[in-house]
């Protein structure tokens, strides 16, 4: 009897271990725990995921952090933990950290005048406002320019920024200014002699175990201080924990806590100059710190376009990290806020809820209903009439299961697109061809990147397909291929209310 009991215990342990290994097959090095052990009711997390699903928001990943540990996580297929994701303006908060390190090392002060870093790019006449503009004004988006659009890229844009007309005195009005963030990247390069990415590698990325980060550059080779970074959700979580722990990671103080405290408190307000917006129903008027936003419920956040976000609650030592294509930031935040009453100070008894099982089924909605294959184990090739893309031939290769690889041939190169029949098929690509709503390449250290494709037969002799770019989240390409005897039509369908379609035609190659 004891032997039987022992076997049952060992079998149960093996099953649990296998489930754990499956859930965390990608080893990101982050510590993990259960919600109950960290004082969080798992039912609130289950409800949060259900709310997200019911809202229709396009979520790509979620990580929930408590006391520096991951207590819940999920990726919406085809996205997964091993793939990097565009960060957009989330990058700005990492730019802030670079400035913090430079201040810590005595390379600059936030009170330093911006003109002191660019003596070679100054306008002929230096206004009083330009002379008074400081690094801190760049950090807090309180530059005061009449316009926040600047001509050029690289050093020409720096020159345009310095020559811009002021409407307000620096430090008196908030205006979202992405070029102010990129000015910080240029300043880091000037005081360190290296790019901001190179500067952060030994100080931040390596100590945090952040690998394979890609960071786009301007025309003069400076990493974009305002965006352009690409990393995994787990990398966001590591940076989040670094911020939550006030510059400490794995027991080592990397950046002084005073800097983090200063960076994550409001320095200027967006709507009411005297303080946060009262009775607010969104988070747009709660104040701005050093390249990060203040929010309701005592929160702050690093956020990029379409809600690449870490939403931090310092008083609760709690955070939510997410990637996706979310255009309702307020709606997302409100769903996070609903969890807060369930974040307590004491450990909870183990729940009967199987959290992993409860949230594991969420996936990106597929654009096509399952269909039978109308082509298997065959190749079709078409010669295209003259078109704006320079596509000379289109080749279809269908495998035995009906999955399809489409090759677009031009005089300069071939571009391969993979589509799974009824399911996502992933591939790496370094494509150069720009189509409608292009999943554009970037030749500066960020390709190849992943894309995912899916297809379905939506009519007799009509194959529809969709391609997602992991490099540029929010970029979707839709295709409709019509086979009519020897005739062939390829439609590239734009996305969005003002998008246009392109129609290419050809004939069978015999």
C-alpha cells in the first residue's frame, strides 16, 4: 500500500513538473510564484483575463508581477515568450534610465543646458528660452516649443530642434514631444562616446539578463531615444522589476534609488498645472515624470504605442506588463484597477482554481473559418503584368496538408510568405519589399524578424491570407488570391478606414 501511495505521489509530481516545464519552456530567468503565495486572489486574475477577452482588445501577452515574481503569464498565439515585440515609446523609459546612469557617473546633470552639448549645431541667434532649456525639461516633456515636429533625421533633426520657435518658457507647460526623448539619446552619445544601446549593455541589459534586444537608429546611427526598441515580454518584466526595486536587481544596486524615486514622481501636469486631474476617468492628466506617465491609484507606467506597457503600483509592489494592439488604454487600465482590491498583504490559502488552465486557452482570433484544402502537394506559378511593386512572378507551393508558401519574385529579390491553412505558420524573414500596410524591414541590426501567416479558402478558387509582422506590431497584410483557369488575380488589401487596395493580375506560366 505504501508502495502504491509512493508511486501515486511520484506520478502526480511528474505530471506537475511536466506541466511546469511546458508552461515555462522558454527559460527567461525570472523568479515565479503563485498568486496565493504573494497575497493575490487568483480569481481576480482569472476575471481580468476574462474581461480582456470580452472587451475585444487585441492582447499579445500579459505578465503579472508581485513582490518581484511572476504570478501569472500568457501569450496569445501566434505570439510566444521567445519572440521579441516592438516597444515603440516604452523605449523612452529606458532612455530615462540611461540618463540616470550618466548622472550617477558624473557625466552630466539634469540642470545642464541643452545647448552645452551641441555647440556645432546651434542657430545663429540663441534665444533666452533656448539658453535656459535643460536636460530635465527634455525628461519631463516641458520644452515649450510652438511645434513638436522637426525636419530631418539624425543631426539635421537635432539642428531643427535647436532652431525651433518657443511658445512657452521651458518647464512651464507639458507637451508630448518625442524628439525631446531622442535629444536625450544624442546627449548620451555625446557624453559617453557610444550609442545609448552600447552604454546600457553593461549597466542595465547584461545585469538584467536582457539579450537580443534590437534598437532602431536614425540616419546618423544614433539609437532612437523615443522608440524603436524590440524585446521580449520577459525583458519588459525584468526592467519593470528593476524599476519597482528602485534600481536594484538580483540584490545589486545598479542605479541609485534616489534617481528612480525622482523619475517616477510627477514633475509637471498635463491638464491642471497645479496638480493631478480630479475625478478623472482616464490617466491622461495625472502628471508626468522622467519619461514616464503617472496614473490613477498611485500608479506610474512606461507605455508605447498600442499599449506596450508596464503599469506599476509601488504601494502594492504589484505590476502588470502587456503587449498588443490596444487602442483603448483607459479601458485596459480600468480592467487592471479592478484587480487591486484583491492584492493583499498576507499569503492566501491555496485556491482550487487552476490558474494556468483557466487562462491557457486565450489566443488571437483567427481571420478565417476552418476550410478544406482546395490544393495539396502542388505548385502554381504566374507571370504578372506590370505593377507598382515590380513583382514579375508569383509562385504558390502547397504541401500535403494544404499549407502554402507564396514567393513574390522581382528583378532584385525573392520574398517568401508562409501561410498555414487554418492555423498560424511562423517564419523568419529579412524581406525588403514594401506592400500595402508594409511589415517593413530595417537594415540597422534588427532583421531578420518573425512573421506569422494564416490562410483559408473563402470561395471556389479563392484563397485569402493574412500576414502579421512581429517586428512592427499593428502591421497586418491581407491578401486575396483568385485562380480563374490560366488567369490570376492578387489583391493586397489595406487595413484601416482610409486604406486602399492594390490589384495585380497575371497569367499561368506554361
